C-alpha cells in the first residue's frame, strides 16, 4: 500500500474501506481542499464576518 504508515494507524474498518475503494482518499482530500479554498476566499472578501 502506498501509505503504509497511515494505513497502520487507521482502525481496521477504515482500512478495509480505503482498500476496497482506492479513490476514496483522494476524493476526500479534494473535498477538504475545495472547502478550505472556499472558506479562505470568503474570509478575504468579508473579513468582518470572521
């Protein structure tokens, strides 16, 4: 597995899900990156709200 250290630190059920669906981890990372990017743009446009 590509991320041997990360896979060992996961619970067995999470490890099974990631091994069964190899695209799940990159899609989750993409979702987090997009959400963070949207948050940063909103805070730049309206800093008084934060």
